[in-house]
């Protein structure tokens, strides 16, 4: 898009209030002008004992992380880079479900705050126009020390390209990354999206705690951006499987049907959309 066709919001009073007061809609916020990674910070001893619901928010990350040590590009001032600390009553095996629930929550929050309708790409991508506008990295730090009822600390890390100009995505990323700005043609107040995000993620994880996984599954499937599309999956054993996405099963695993009609349940590996021009890339 023409970079002159938009201007950043003159001000985001909610963002400034959050930064100055260290809270947002009643929840504690640790605001960091710059950090290596909000997830790394959230998991560090500095935050031992922080209340569930605490948000770590950075203006920029110098070593923002994707999965498997990959990088998350975090230019200053234009994106949301946050970690939400939770101590849900969930077992470690439920962690992949937290990522799927958070994906639904990010979509709901972006829908509410902007009117855009993001889609999901298994397991953790937020798509707009078939390109990646956000990603989720869920991590845990075992048991919370000193808690009356020990619960694992769960850190839900979320990156969303809000007002990121398309020109800021470097070469290889340019073809498959986008932002809310690029999709809508106008900028958004990050504080509004952040407020909705924190509330929706908490709500979605509470739904898991209450045994409402089928509800999350339904909401995820309603936003599945790759179902029926051709995918290329590089298995952990480095074999490439091409086939059609059949969507996610009741456990939250992605199913792919190959040309011979065999069905593969995807647990991990590289996953790429290969049809329709749009090209999003992910690794589970
Ligand atoms: C993810 O990993 O998508 C998880 C991203 C989570 C980022 C948040 S930011 C706050 C918190 N603190 C952190 O340190 N991390 C979390 P993955 O599926 O592995 O995707 C990573 C890949 O996405 C990269 O290898 C690039 O190809 C691409 N990518 C990197 N930065 C991007 C961006 N800003 N927008 C779109 N795609 C990007």
C-alpha cells in the first residue's frame, strides 16, 4: 500500500496510561521499552510470585522468539509483543490446547477491536488475507513455588503486527507476513486490541479449565484458514507429504489427506500452504 495513505494514530491515550500507571483495565502490567523477549522475561526469576493475569508488554524485542528458536521480528512502536502470565488448573498435556485456545482468543479480540476477521493456521498462526499477522508461543515453567495449590506457570506469548508498515518486513518475510494496518488500510490503537486480547485469552483458558474444550474446538474450526487447501508438510523425519488439509480432529491435531488417500495426523514438522498464491509458513 502507499505509505502516505495512512498515518499512525496521533496518540493512543490508553497506551500512555498503561505505560505510566503500570496497569491496564485493572490488571498489572510490566511495561518494558525494550527487552530481549517478553516470554524470556516472564519466565525469569524476576517475575517469580507475580500474580496470574500479569501482562508483560514490550515496545520492541531484540530477540523475540518463535518456536524452535526461530525469530519474531519486533520493530518498535508498531506491534504488540506481550506475554500473559497464567496459573491455570491444567495438566502439562493440555498445553497444546492452550495455544489453540489462545488462537481463538486473538481472533475474537481482533474482531472486536478492529472489525477484521482473522483466520487460523494450525497450530499457532494468525492470518489475514492468507498471510501471517500474528503468532503465539506458549511456554511453561513447571510449578509455581510457594503456591498453596501448586500450579504450573503458563506464559502465553503473543505477537501481533498492528501498525507495522509492510515495507518493514524484510525480503523473505515480505511475501507471507502482513499487519492489521496493511489489511485494513488504517492504523489502530494498540491499547484497545491489548485490552481485548488479555480478556479473551483469560476467558478461553478458563473455558479449558472448565472442560469446555469442545467449545474452543468449534470456534477454532469456524476460523480454520487452511481447511480444504493444499498443504505441504515436512515431517520430523524430513519426508515431505503433500495433501489436502482436513482440519483438526477432536484432540486438536491437524489431519492431511495425501494423493493416495492416506490420512496423516500432524504432530510436528514444517507446514506450508502451497495453493492460492498466498503463502504462509509455520513449523510445529
Ligand atoms: C510464532 O512462531 O509464530 C510465535 C511468535 C510469538 C511471538 C511473541 S511476541 C511476544 C512473545 N515473546 C516472544 O519472544 N515471543 C512471543 P513460529 O510459528 O515459529 O513462527 C516464526 C516464523 O514467523 C519466523 O521464522 C518467520 O518466518 C515468521 N515471522 C517472524 N516474525 C514475524 C512477524 N513479525 N510477522 C509475521 N511473520 C513473522
